[in-house]
C-alpha cells in the first residue's frame, strides 16, 4: 500500500483502552499519519460542539466505552459532519452482524474488529480517503461547469446590448 496516501492525514483514535490506543497510535504514526487520541468520548464531544474537531481526516472510534457508547458519539458526529467530510471507522470486539449493520445505519463508514489487524484497517482507511478524493474531484467538476454556464450567460447578456449599440453607432455613422 502506498504510504504517500497517508502522509499528513490526521487521525483521531477514541478508545478507553489505553494500551490498545497506544499500540494503534504508534503503528499508524509509522505509516505516516498524524495521530491524536482521546480516552474519553465525552471529551471529544465537547471538542466537536466547540468546533475543534475540524482538523481530523478520519476517526477510529471504539464502540464500547464506559462514559458513552461509540454509537452515540457517532450519531453526534453525523449531526455535524457527513460521512465524506469526516469518515468514522468503528473499532470493537463486538462483531455480530446486527452490531455491524446498526453502526453502518447510524453513519459509520466501516467497521473493524479488535484486536486491530493493521493491514485490514489500512485498506479500509485507504478506501475512505479515495472516496473523499473522488468526491472532491466531482465537486470541482461541478464548480467548473457552473462557472462555464455563468460565463456563457454573462457573455450573452453583454454581447446583446453591445451588438445593439454597435448597430446604432453604425447607423449614426452612415447618416
């Protein structure tokens, strides 16, 4: 996997398991990520409400935490950021089909099990970054089309009065 896709991507890990968080943190840093972590989901929610969660490219979010469930945190994130703006990958030891479906219905981009298989997680993260890039290119193409339409319209709006003025000047000149 190309390490360049991960360069300067800021990842937030939200997990109450400090050992798991440290291991994941170090592994991701070795792959070129800028990594931050929170052991309290409530602490992160305060940051989110204050607009301080703007700098993250992705969140790895544990489902089972003591203060609030990761699914509740996910619902709060989705009130502010959609799944393209801020991908969230749920990380948990729960891997029942119902749990996965519930997380995806609530707006999770993907779901990985603990203990974290780094290569699998990186592949899923890469997919989310690719989707972000494709979405950005699509938005740029739409903006270019909008600008082209505006230029054509303005060109038409300017040329009609100019043609009339030039026509009138030509008539005046001939007299």
